[in-house]
C-alpha cells in the first residue's frame, strides 16, 4: 500500500494534444474522475495494493487554476432578472455599509 507521500495526481497538458491526461493513485481524485461525465478512463489497475487510473478529457474543458471547467445551464429571463436584482441589492448593502 502506498504511503501518503507516495499518493499523487499528475496532470499533463501539451499544446499539440487535444486532450489533457490525468494520472492518479489518490482515492479521492480517482472517484471524482470516474464520476465525471466528460472524463474518459483509458487505463486502470492496482500496484502493490493501491489502485490507480489514467484518464483523458478534452483540453478545452481544463483550466490550470480550477481543474475541470464547470458547465452552466443557460438562465431563463426570469432567473437572469432575479440574479441581477440580488446583485443590485448586495452592492447597495455593501456601499451603504462602507
């Protein structure tokens, strides 16, 4: 079994590749990779009792700061108006308190 110092996740990004490669033997990251709809597991196994996976995802779906990019559902006009109103109220409260 790998020790905590030996468990890692490695992300490889190359300008000439249309995919980002992720290799991990961290249980938390393996679970997230397996459960994400835009990630494809290309190989997996167990080494000395520690599971590992290698996965790919489209390069356009990756951000070095945030990881896998989130997809937002388009807002309806009513939802957009409500969000604008909440933002307006929050700005007024912040400016009035300062």
